[in-house]
């Protein structure tokens, strides 16, 4: 494995009244692509949010290290600036904020990405072309009135603009038609090639993985990490489903 | 009355239907300069304009007419698509957009004195004004003593049938300015009027706009964006009279209030008898960034017709938790997320600004509110600087 970029160690977390994750461990090396799979309600998205620092969830035990720093108690904005990016399954609408203002502000927050406004605009234009986006979207309000596919493209646009060290893609492929899926897949591929970042992809759909080389596959069931294996594990899941892992989950241990 | 003095515009900017006086939301009382124009030769607008209902009411119309040194009349010929915007430079302006024509009307106020209809009276409007809301007049307060100059604009527009009219209003003045802006519009059959208002600064901004959709299938779209900060005061009155059949109205107001800002917004859609098949929607979204803000919103739908639809709604509060979380995930702390909303107002206004002069006014205000670096970044990023240099 490459040097570890993300290390989640024995993390238990949940909301105030409901534990969701139980002693979950996961490690992602620099430049690696990992896939996180599991049946609905397994806690995959929760894990993504806990890594991102969503205050909805409290970490009751365990630790999260990112880039050799303990970020377990860091706020989400600090984690973001450190290089973690979480792509939303359902991106939030932000009325009153044009996309341009938003993109410019989040880029300027990162010293390594600071550039003149003119260069910034050119850069956004390049990425937009890559993602088959029109030019008028910049003056529209962030995610307001955009279709599901357009919202996912805007997530990809941010991914390519911010160049995070780790991108957690939470079912980025859900609800996309074939064309939009193709564009999003191209975006992810571009991220891997241009930014050499790490990926943790939460998905049910193997089509989004077709252009990628998967290094590790993780399987979660009922808030526990029950299996980990090479990329070929995805084919096994594709053929046989999660039943074998669900049984392991009932036994309460990792396979 | 003295040659140069002040007068009180008492309880102006009122909506068609008022609410309880104790709520102090019905109107505003303003102390304004009065300069005698005795002996002046005054060019008045054609009589047709006298019948236009203006947003701030007849008292303000009469005061502005009494103070204007002249009136400006602009006519856009039938079928003409006028590319050059009609920039309002005087206090009293009438625009006639003939059948099938298209025109853009721009009002812009900025700087320390206001660039439109600035009254040079050094009598300092407001210096003799009553104190804030505790004044004798129970309904509303007068201008505060901080204000030194008053600017005013009265704009009346007639859109004949099938005309297309764009109205752009920018108020981005310093805190020492009290600005009064009253707009009246009539729209005949199938005319389409859209108005965008950006109220981004002034010690007191009192603005009223009334649009009467007189003809059938006429349409009015209004977007009002505002920023109130420090001790600024905003008093806005929107009235849409839907008289013709199958009219359409869409009014969207949104803004940010911070510091000790006080804002009252009255928005009325009046579905008059005879307006069957018409639909009107009004929606306000207010973002409150300080506990010391005073926000009053008074949305009203009046209805005297069957087969019509009137909708209104208002959202008032801080930045939503979902938005805060999303923006935090992209690196913005809560106070930075709030600042983004303010920057966004200026970005949007600069995008809408039709001329270099307007952009210069907005840029000056942006420098005062956001700081010079961000303000310059706005202009450069929106690729507006080159245009400004060319036009300069």
C-alpha cells in the first residue's frame, strides 16, 4: 500500500440517540481508488459524512487520521481545507448565491489554488467544457433549478477545481441517465489523472467504475465493516449480491 | 414657506390595504429638503403621466415635481428596439414605450450625494428630523440625524401593447444619503415589464414601485435584492394592480440584513375585478445575520375576482443548516458562508449593471462593504474591467 492518506481506526459513531457505525476501520493510501459497497442502510453514507466531519454525527470512540494529522475533532471546513472532499448524493440548493461567487470564494480559501480572477474564469471554463456544461450556468444560483444530472456535474466541477487529496463520492452515479453517467465518469477519471488524488467511491452501480482501476473494495453491513478485498471483489458482489456478507454482519465480525 | 427649508412627507409609501398601526409597518415618514422654485419655468410631463399610480404615493410625487428643475420625457417609437439604455438623470422622468417597442430604463444612485436627483440643499434633510421610532408619529420614524443629503427620483413608464420594458434600479450610496425613489408603470395588452432592483446602500432607502397591468395578458416580473447593514434603513413598497384578464405577475424579493439595519417591505398583489384568468405570486426570502436587525414583511393578496390565483410566502431566518453544512464541506466556516451571501449580492448586481457608470457606482459600494481586494476581484472575475476602460 502507498503511504496512508486516510486512516479510520475503530470508529463508532452515530446520532445522539442512535449508534450507526460500530468499530469501523478503513485505510486509503495516497493515489489509491477504493470502493465502499453494501446493502441499503449499511452505514456507507454515514461513514462518508463522519470522515468529512458532519456535526450531525458524534464519534464516540476511535480516531480518524488524514495526512498524518488527527482530524477526529476537526470541523468540516478545516477538513475540507486539509484536502477532503465529499460529493453529495443530493447536492444542496443555495438560493441567493450565484455559482460564480461560490466557486470563486471556495477557491480563494485555498492558498495553493489562489489565482487571478481572469485565470480562474478560464480554468472554470476549461473544466466546464470537459464536463459538457454550458456557459450560462455560472450566473445561476447554486444548484437551484438544476436537474439531477446538472447538480452532479457541478459536484464534479468542484472536484476538478479544488483538486482535493481525497474525494469521497457518495453515490454520485445515482439518478443519472446514461449520458450524464458517462460525463461524470469522465470527470472522475480526469480527477485521477490530473490530480493524482485518492478516491473512496460509495456506489451500487459498477458502471461508474468501468474507467477506473480499483485498488481495494470494502463491504459494510449494519454499520460494520464486514469484508475487504481486491478490486475483483466487486465482480463477486455483482454475481452473488450481499447475502454472504449480511450473514457475516449478523455474526458481528469482519470477513 | 421659507425659500430653502425642510418639509415632512408624512406616512408615505403606503400599501393599498394597511395593517395595525401599532406594528409600525404601514408607512414611513421622511424629513426632506424643500427648495422654492417660484418663478422657474418648468417643463412638465404630458398629462397622460399624471394618471399613473406611483409606488410611494401622491404626496411624494407632488414633492418631487415641486423640487425638480425640469422633467425629462423619452419616447421609444412603435416597433423600435432601443439598444441604448435610457439612463434617468433628473428627478422627474417619463418614458413612453410605444406599441411593440423595447427599451431599458436605468436608475442609479451612488456616492456621498446620490447621483440622481440630488438636492443640493444644505439644509441637511433629517437634521431637523424627529428621532427614530419613538417619535410623535406613531407609524414610523423620520430620517436619522446622520443623513446629510437627499436624492430622489420619480420615474413613470407607459408600456403600450406588446411593448417590452426592462427596468433596472441600483441604489448604492453612502450612509449619509437618504434616497427616495418612486416608480409607476402601466402595461397595456401583452406588454411585458421586468424590473430588477438592487438596494445595496444608503442611510435610508425609501422606494416604492407600482405596476398596473391594465391590458389583457400583460406580464410583470420583479426581482428585488437588498442589503441592509449597520444603521441603514430600508422601506420598500411594491404594488401590482392586475386589472386585465390573464395577467401574470411574479415578484421575488430577497436580501440580507446585518448590524442594526431596519427593513420594512410591503408587497401587494391586487387582483382587481375584471382580472379573471390572472395569476400573481410574491415570495420573499430574508437572511438575518444579526440579532439586532429589525425586519418587517407585509405580503398581501387582494382579490375581487373569481378564477384567479394569488400566492405569497416569506422565509425569514439565518442561513439554513443544510446550506451551512454543504458550504462547510467545501471549506467555508459559518461566518464565511454568511459573507458569501453578501458578496453574491454584489456579483449579481454587477452582472445586471448595463453600463460602465453603473458598474463604477457598484464597485465603490462594494469596496466599502467587502473591501478593495474582493471588490476588484468581482470586476476582474466577471470580465467587466475591460468594458469599463473602453467606455471610460
